[in-house]
C-alpha cells in the first residue's frame, strides 16, 4: 500500500496467482471503494507469482511481483507501471507489459526455489530480540 497524496490510496494483491492493483479516493470521508485492475493478463506476466509490491514512481504506480524465471528457475522480480488518472474517483490505466527487473534474480542457497514453495526463506535462525538477549545486546539500565 502507498498513499501518493493525502487524497488517494493504492494497493496490490495476488489472488490465486493473479495480480491486481487498486486505487481509491480517501476524500471525502469515508473513503471510496477500490477500483481494481487485473494485471495478470498483461503481456509478460510471470506464472507462479506469489508476492506483490506497489510504489510511487514518477507520478505512476509501479508494481512488482516475485516469481520463478521459466528460463533459469531463479527467483526473479518482474515489474510494470500503471498511470494514475486523477479525479474525484481516481482510476488506474494498467496496460504496460511486464518485464524482468534488472539484476534481481537469486537462488535459494538451500537448493529449492522459495517462490515455488510459496514460503519466504531467511538464512540462519531469527535474531534474539528479547531484552538483553543475543550477543552485544544489553538490557536498559545495564
């Protein structure tokens, strides 16, 4: 989710492998319903997408998904842009093709592709964030 201004909100979701971007007006109160655009029918949409992000980029909505690259099997970020059409009820125009984002492919060091497993992976155990826990940490007042 991001709010390109105090008057608009944009979100992205993936449902059953299909990517959607939505926009709504935040004024007047209460906010309007989202106007949703399916992005998975745009050219180049990657099969197996399981994560989505949206951001503001040069007065556009920039959308990224993560999916396995069919050529290499590596986890890769794909991207597209939507034009924001301002108004009392803003809309998105999302007809650009998906492309691979440069230098975003990576392999899972465990030998399996986390995207195809639909699970995030993180190397090593999670850090100890309890008060005073973990190396180099001190409790307040110690």
